[in-house]
C-alpha cells in the first residue's frame, strides 16, 4: 500500500476511534493493528505480546507509580495544601501569584523525575485542586501545568535523553548537562508569560492575598518546611550516591509517608486511598503506554517515519532550512506518536543527515527533547494531556487548547536555541573539558 | 521478492551495526534485490531482551543479540564470558571454532539457524583510581550485571553492585559504583573519561554478538538466495572479526585521547586474574557437564 | 453475582497495591543496604554489599503485573481516559448506543490481546524461559499474572455491557457523567 495513503488512513482511523469515545489505549492498539494488517505479514498477536511484555517491564518505568504515589500521599495528607498556604504570602507581589508554583514546582520536581508524565501527575495532583480552590483561572492553571510538566524530559535526569544517548552513542552525562540551560530558558519564558498574562488579564486573577504579618510569614515558612525538606532529601539521595534516579522515587514515597505520619495527616484510610489512587492512575498511563508501544512497533514495520525522514534527507537542505523542516516534521508526527517512539523510530535516519549538515549531535539531542515536549501537549496523542484529563476532568482537546501558548513558547525556545546554541552547549563544554 | 525486518540492539555508530548494514547491502546485491533486509538498530523494533524470541517465534526472520544473554538457559551460551579462558582474538577465534557446533545445535533446537558471530573487543577494567595490587580491589563497589560478572567481583574480593546500563555515568559520578569491566568500544562510545580515570587493559574475555535467522524463514528461501545469504554471512563474520581487532587499538587510543590513563595490568593483578579465570572455568565445567568439558577440551587441544 | 464480581475487582486491585508496596519495599531495602555500606566505609570498615539480586528485573515485572491487574478496577472507576466531547452532543439513546459500541470494540480487542499474552505465557512455560539477570526467574509467572489481569479486564467489560443492556447504563459512564456535571460547562 502506498505510504501516503496508509498514513492518511491511519490518521483518520485514530481520530475516528478517539472521537467516538474509545479509550485511548485501545484506540492506539487498534490503529497499530490496522497498520500491521495492511503493511506487514508478521503475526500481530505475537508481536503485540512480545513488544508489550518488553515495554511494560522496564526498570525505568517503575519510578512512575512511585512518584504518582508520592503525589497522592502529599495530596491526601494535606501536606500539599500546607505547602500552597505557605507559599501564598511570598508570591503575593509576584504578577501571576501562585501560578508560578506550577512552573517552579515542575522544574524542581524534574530534577528528580526522568519523565514528563510523572512530573505532570505528581505536581498537578497537588497544584490543580489548590489553584482552583484559590480562584485561579482554570485555563491558565491547566496550561501552565501542561507546559511546565514537560520539564521532566528536559531537566536531568531524562528518559528521552537516555534513549537518545543510547541510540546515537552520545554521552548521557553531557546530554544531561546540556539540558540544564534550555531548562532554565524555558522556565524563564513560561514565568515571563505568566507575568505578562496576569498583568493583561487582571480581571481573571483572584483577589491578592492580604498582606501577611511577620508572624504569618513565620507560620508560612513552617508550613513549607516539610515539603521542601522532602524534595531536598530526594534530590540529595541521588547526589549522595544513596539512590539511582529510579530508586529516588521510593525515597520520595518513604519520605512523604514519614512526614505525613509525623504531622498526623496519615490515617489508615488515607494510606489506602493514596495507594489505590496511585495504582489506578499508573494503570491508566501504563495502558496507554502499552498501546503506544505496540503502535511504535507497527510503525517500525510499516516504515512510515523512516520513509518520511529519508525523504527530508533527500531534499539536501541547508542547516537552518533542515532544522525548520525537521521541526515541522516532528510537530506533525508528534501529534500522533509519543515522545520515546519519535526518538526511537527516527534517529537512525535523521542523525546522519543532521551530522552531515554540521549540527552538533548533543545540541540536536536537546532540540529533539524540545520537540518531544511539544508532542506531549499536542492532541490527540500527548501524555501530559492524558494525565491532566485524568486529574482535572477536562478533555484532552480542551487541555491542549489551554496549553497552546506554552506550545508556542516551546517553539520559540527551539528558535532561540538554534540562534544561540551555547545555551545548550556551554555547560557540557565547560564542565567536561578534560 | 522478500522484505526482511532485522532488529538489532546497538546504535548505528557501533561497529557491529556497521557490519550488519554492510551485510544487508551485500545480501541485497547478491540476490539482485530479491532479499531486502531492513536493519532496525538500537532496539528500535524490539528491545534486546526480546530479539531472540522475536526471531524464534517468526515475528521477524532475522536478528542480532549478545550470545551470553542466554546464559541462564544453557551454560554453553556463557562460555565466551568466562574471564581469561580465551583472552585474545586468536584464542577467541579457536574457542568459537570449538564451540560453534554446540551453540548452533542448541539454537537449532529453538528453530534458529546461526549465521555468524562477531566478538566485542576484550573486556577491560574502568576505575576512578589506579590499582596494581589485587588486594586493593577488596571492598571496591564493582558493577555486576549477570551471574558471571557477579562471580568475578566476588572472587576479586570486590562488592558486586547492580547498575543498569543507562545509569552508569550517574552511578560513577555519585560514587554508587567504583569499577566496571567492559570493552574499549563501549567505554569510548560512552565517553567513559567523563566519569572514570583509569583503564586497565585486561582484555579478560571477548563476548560475541550472534546473528541468527529463523530456520523456517531460512528454508523458505530459494536455493540461490540461501546460498547468497550464507556467503554474505561468512564475509560478514570475517569482516566483523577484522573490524573488532582494529576497533580495539582504535578505541583504546580514543580513551587515551579523552584523558584516561591507560595501563597494562600489573604482574600481581594479572596473576590474580589468571587464577580467577581458572576457578571460573572449573566452575563452568562443573555446571556444563561432560558436553561442556568436551568443548573446552577440544579448544585446549587445538 | 454482583458481590462476587466486585470481590474479583477488589482482589485484582489488592494485587496491584501489593505489587506496588513490594516494589517500594525492595527498592527501599536496596537503598538501606547502600546507606549501611556508606556508614561502614565512613567508619573505615568493609562494605557488606547487601543488595536485592536482580532488583531491576523483579521491579520491572512487578510493575507490569501491577499495571495489568489494575485494568478492571481502573475501568470501573472511570479512570481510563477517553474523549467524551462528542458524546455530549448525543441524546440519551445515542449515548447508550455509543457506550455499547465502545464496550464492544474494547471487548473484542481485549479478547484478542488476552489470547496473545496468554499464548506468550504458555510458550514461556513450555520452553522454561528464564530472565537474564542474576536471579533466573521463570518468565511465565509474570506473563501469566499479566494475562490474568487481562482476563479480569474482559470480565469487567462484559459486566459493563450486560449492565448497559439490562439497566440502560454502565458504571463507568455514570461516574463520567457525574464528573461532567461537577466540572461544569465552560
Ligand atoms: Na527530569
Ligand atoms: Na502529541
């Protein structure tokens, strides 16, 4: 079957199934099956079983339910509402107020978590209900979360950079360092946008908090302390050599349980509710991941991403045009495939042309992560959208609409990084010149 | 006309993958485009852990994997991972000659036909400080990723420590692990100088990647295509061994250029490592039974 | 019958929670062992090297089992996500029809993948397939448990289908509609 026709057919099937209300995991599975049926003679059931078995039993994945569990504990033990109450007096004068918590909370949490889904789920579980209760505009609360949740992949540690590093034989240590600068750039862009937006939309912002007394400030610090200690403890456990980034998630669970018990917020019922809540959220994400991993292997068999990438390579473009074309290409396939699949399916074809165009492979890894971050918030297939739908009840298209400004800021960040490659390359170049 | 998908575990830049890409080209050319192999490198179709079963179950007709991954299934697959049993290319070549039939037979029982195998450069030590006295290995946190490396660490008196491959740079830089053993290829490609300082060229063993084809798919080929495939495989094996030999010196030079201190093992360390090799060979023979002993015997008598 | 089914979903969820607690406990043990070693080294003593063998593989299998066992309870609690945007435009009859349609499609797909995963577990059992790491684990055990999760999922879908035919509504759809009301329009 002609590859253009096949692609178009798959897109139609995917949209049709999703809009008719089929669960996302099943929709991805069904599209994968259509692709396999039309483009490959490999036995579909066995391919599904083999690939899903491999994809669903990876060590790196185990951090996901642990981080989500940690978020549930913080949410149910009121530690998270304490944290917001503690932060409120200090963000009073900042334009945008507590909306910045999404940006900085995600940036901080991304220092621990390697995945965007875990970052979004953990931070969002705490921040969305709080922001809502405090009268913040839901569109902006959801948009900032969707955008900033993608830091999980950019700020080290990062699953995407590990996958890219392994597929391209680039140093993971260097890639991690290269992610720091662009991570800060994005955080500044997002926060800047929040400030400007809140100045322009004062009527959509809640009443500012009353000016706190010094006594209230002290009390606020006391409320903030446990969660800050927890985050420092989790990050510290990695750098003290106590835990790997994957294991650090469990430090987070243990720490959250300990603090919640000490502050009296952890009843038996709360414990069970946090555990079952985390179990079901993780299952929801895992089921979509299973569908996505089957779709990935089906795409590998059809050769669609490869062929498209090779077609771009054959155009013999200049460096900037190549990057612009690749950006569009990635945004389009990023609508339909998840981040890891994009990296896995295309690097083999794209890296040689990128190298031939004289582009630094470390820099390109970061560019790719920005693109993957965009794919997290573009419908219909974007993991941050799924996570936020499950927390907020808003459907993925609505969430994607709220996230659109942040998608555009990601594109802007990619452009800035193209003009100033040092943003990514300065840190690894400085710290690793041996 | 046939299109074969071929999953492989390693990145394009790795010489094994380069060799396979050349092999696929050779096959395409020799069969006049009749047999078209698409290489899916770097775990992009199936993960390393799934490739053998994917070929065995006919999900894909052909694939590559590290032979010693199957060590838990049959001791014969662990033979090329015994330290100092065959620690040079010449020895490794003789060991493969002696064991090829046994390996082919075991894999044959699983419906797999062995096309060829190519070794990695010898496994050597990566540390954050120099070690000349084997006693200094005592208590060192040493990366272990399977039964053989765990045993090696134990016999060295080191503490076997599990570190996932992707976690290695972080583990070294945060002190969770202090020593590992791997090939100069893997070390240079991972830019090991970012997180280790000393390379001790032990070349302890030369583990092999093996390329297998599903026997049913193989037999379904026309006689001409099958002959072309076998000829290309033979050429790939010869070429791969040469690439591997060239790779050793090249990648050690890269490690040095990266700033690592490259040295030969001290006499005391070399002697201790030989001893450990003899112990592990004896232990392997005990688990592998008379068949295994016969293979080692044949290797020694060559 | 209702009681038995709810008990089945509860048991599956319990299995998931147990697997998650096991992951946390194993990893925590590993970290404690490492912390103990750091203390010993700081005191000038030798490391004990206490560690959980094959932790990476075992935790990975536990995650797979946890995820698949929770499929049915996650369906019942309407936590599996889908796009209900278009459904709001349908009347009650259209909603019922669409709910029935997606359950039927899901049931068919689940049947297919249950069979596929079951065959894989069976094959692993017959071949005696082992994991790669230090602790050889029989692969049919986690694969079988994952298949079990799918079987319970298929039962839950069938349960919802029967409820829809009998009472005109499915449990997950009721929860979703409740959510639509509380989240309100926009
Ligand atoms: Na991160
Ligand atoms: Na997307």
